[in-house]
C-alpha cells in the first residue's frame, strides 16, 4: 500500500513536468529572393503613355447641353464642333441688340439732318449760334448711341458663339464628362481632347536611382510586347518628390512612336546610361512596427531567419529600395514576414534551395 501511494505523486509530477515543457516553434515554409544589385541601366521604370498636349473643353457660359456629337476615341479636325448648348436666349439677345442698333442709326440719321438744316439756317442768319451748337451736340450724342449699340451687338454675337465649342487642333477625344440634357456651368469640363501625334512616356523615378536630367536618353518598351521599343528623351522632370512615394515624375518625349504605343498603354522605360547599383526588393518583404522597418534574412546553413532593421530609401509601386542593411547575395523572405520571429526555423519553398 505504501508503494502504491508513493508512485501516484511521482506519476503526477512527471505529467506536470511534461505539460510545462515549451513546444518548439514550428518550421515555417517561406518564399524568398536573393538580393541582387543592379544599375539604373538594368532597372526599368513602369509607366504609361500619355499625350503631351491635352485640353479639357468646356463652355464659357451656363446652359443646357443639347448636342455632343463627339465620342471617346473619335478623331476630330481643327474647327470641328464638339458640343453645343441651347442658344435660344442668346439668339434673342442678338436680335434685341440688332434692333437697338437700327434705332440708334435712325436717330443718328435724324440728328445729322437736323444739324445740316440748322447749319444752313445759321449761314442765312435764320438760326442762332446756340441752336446750331445744340444740333451738333444731338448729332454727337446719336453717334455715341450708335457706337454703344454696335458694341452691344458685337457682345451679343460673341455670347452666341459661346453656345458651341470646337476643336482648337486636330485631336482625339480621350474622355467625355457630360451628356445631352444636362445643365452645365461655365468652365465645367464637357470632354477632353489630346494631340495623338505628340506622346510622352510618364514614369516615377526614385531618388535612389540617381538624378534624371532634362534631355537624358531612355529606351521605352511596351509591357505587352517588350521587343517593341522606341527611344525618348526626358522632356520634363518634377522639381519636387511625391510626398507619399518619394519619387520624381519624369515625362519622356517619344521619338516617332509606332501606332501600338497608344495613349494609356503601359510601358517600361530604361535609362540608357549606367549609374550606381542599388538593391530592389518587393514590398511584401518589408515589416513595419512602431515606426521602424525590418526584413528577415535567411541563414541557409542554420535553416533560420534573422530579423534585421533597415531604412527604406524609396518606394515605387510594389518595390522598395533599402538604404543599407541588406547585402548583395543575401536571401530575404518575401512572404509571411508578419508571422516570423527572430531566430525562427524556416523551410524554403521548393526550387529555392541552391
């Protein structure tokens, strides 16, 4: 009996000891990439084809849209009507101004006749000098009334011309923003036109890629057909970085682009001169906590990861450039960094061991 009572506490203690033992963290499968430094000549900047000249078109006055024959994609010639508002009130204003001008001219003719008769009477000493001066004053007043009526008529006709908008140059319609029957205000965009012959490749370049100077040469390729390339030169470089991406917008003028470089097409622009090499990593490799940035570097010999604090130099789309902290040739985890801990055992995905 004593031996039985003594064995129960020992079994109980052994069970408690087993329950308190720490379970080692699981070996997590991860995806990774080997950090590789490349020069700006090798790095492409994604962007789109955009027009060099683009004009939002709108009316100068308030009105109801009654016509908009232009549609998106239409090619329009210079002077071609693009849209019109109801001109009824403007036409009535023109007719009223024409009537006022006709009345003013009639008064001028009567004043000139009166002045001519008074001058004859004055020559025969049949009218006083004051009467002659009054007649001349009436004629001058009638002349001023005619000038005023002519100006009012010109203004009314100018207002009537505002009831339509026409293309200022040969263009393509890139967007439509109003429909027939809509009440549009002065300056509201009805549609947008652009010159199809002058095109830019617009890209965002991080500061880590080096300064882009106006006139610098680029090679631009379509993303859907990388073998189709054209040359271009930096036409415009933003003087200030974007506050969110910390990149500088560059507009590259394309030299005789083929037809498949359509407006809105996605492209990749490559610098045609070498520069300092930089490491670029996907944003999925970045872990940010309490204002600090980290990456997890894989120690392939130990099969574990080490958390390493870094500074982000720039971000572009789904990529970022670390300002030190990662050496070329090191393997960096690119997926699942939110669930990793420093020193955790990991297993590389199939095909990544080498």
